[in-house]
């Protein structure tokens, strides 16, 4: 009899969901407690701290729909700003074996600025399922070289913490590049991590000041000093583009980076028609058939953006009217007041954007 209870409970839940159409049960559950929703993933912020003046570090307890993540992956985090839901991608920096998620976000845009200024314990954020192939192989390498620059530390720190939690028996070198000690994220935590695990060596390289283990930007000499065995290692690097390019040039195929390849997109500019209106700025132009990000820039605007290929969600804006085509999928959407990514959205006729 007891074996039937879970099935009956699921049946009752499905019935309740149907009776609550069109909004669905989640829309009512979130009025009681946002963390009770069943189909969406939410996260409750449990702690917030400042490591540097221009960054915020916070921990999140995910709701029961969270499937877990693999160290190095990223998550689309969603917050509401002035009544509009905004989404950006961030990499958890804690061990994949921990129950809570930890993020560190540097202030450099709309959403990151909002998180730095207003996030507090008790806040609720939206979460996506994790994504990304920048991960440790299932069979852990005997020798691991982790290289981070600036806020790129987050996915490689998750790797280091995961390896330490697993009691990795091989050698691990964590090479962190920053301007100086004031900008070196997780200095204390990395020292504590190395103290816990004798196979982990942490090296700080300061590009603009003295006092680090190394000085200057990445070079073959740095590599030879900290990891003379690097030709037998697997290397993982995340940080500014020049750093990743320099490491890739030195290590070739043995280096793994958080890289995305832009899709080959085509735009039919000859058949374009309609007007594009940017409501807040009052700018209006004839639809050129190019992505809305380019059309906004051509109109003299400077929307926030990042990857320009539909991955980072930095250019997300509210479309208040009209239809757009997703240049990656070909899908056409005509909903009012929907969030779209300007870099991959092409107008289909008249379109109005809240920008």
C-alpha cells in the first residue's frame, strides 16, 4: 500500500496543476515561497561578502529541482531589475560535491552592478541547469595545471576545490594572475586549500606590482618555474583573452580553455523591411536586416554586450512589440514584452525595443 503513495501524490499534483491552468501551480506556490516552485530552479542567497571593492561573493542554496553541476561549467543566473528579468552567465566556484553554490561576480555591467550593489542574504535568484564543456575529464589527470586571470578564477577554483575534496593523489599547480595583492581574489581561501592538500601548490603572479611569487604577464619562463612537468600535464585556463592566447600558444592541444566558437550566421539584408524603434532613446531607423545589436550601434546607441554570439546573455533587452527571428535557430517569436538577445535577434517587420 505504501508503495502506491508516491504515485498517488504525483497524480494529485498533476491534477492540481491542470486545475490551476493557465498559470500553473508554480505561479501560486511562489506567492507563498519562491523556493517552493517545482518546474523552475531557484536559489536562496544565504551569505554575501566583499572580497574586493569591485566584486561580490555570495552563496546560494538551490531549490530541489537543481540537478548538480560539474566543476568548470556555468549557470545562467536570473534577477529582476526594475521589473524586467535579466539573465547572465556565471561559473560556480565551489566544489561540485558541495550542496550550496558559490559565485564571485566582478562589477562590469548592468546585472553584475545590480548584484554588487543590492544583493543580500534572503534574496532569491533564478538558476538554469548547468552548461559548458570546460570541465575536468572523468578520469582525473595525474598532473593538473590550473591558470586563472582576474575574475576568470571562478571555474578553475571550482576544479581545484573539487580535486581537493576528492583527495586527488597527483600534482596540482594553481597559477593566479592579478594586478596585485588587492585584486587577487581568494588569496586566503587558496592558502587554506593548499594547507589541506599537500599535492596543491598555489602561485601568485602580479602583473603590475612587486610582492608576488612571480612578476609580469604569462611567459614560458613562468611555466618552467612553477610546473616543469607541464608537457605531461592537462592544463585548464580561464581569464582575459591575451592570457588564454599566450597559454594556448605555449601548450597547444594540451590546454583547455573556456572558449566558444561563433556560429556561422547569414543575414538577408536585401529582403529587410519595417522600422526599428528604440523606445527609451527615441531613436528610430529602417530595418537593415542585421542583428538588433548592430542596428542599435548604427543608430548611435551603445547597448551592453559581450560575446556577440548568443551565449553570454549580456545584450538581453526587452522587446515591447513586433516579431524577431533568432539567427541561430531560425525560430520566429512575436510575444509582447519578452526578453531577447540583441546580438542574434533580427527584426521581421516593425519592432520596438525598450532601449
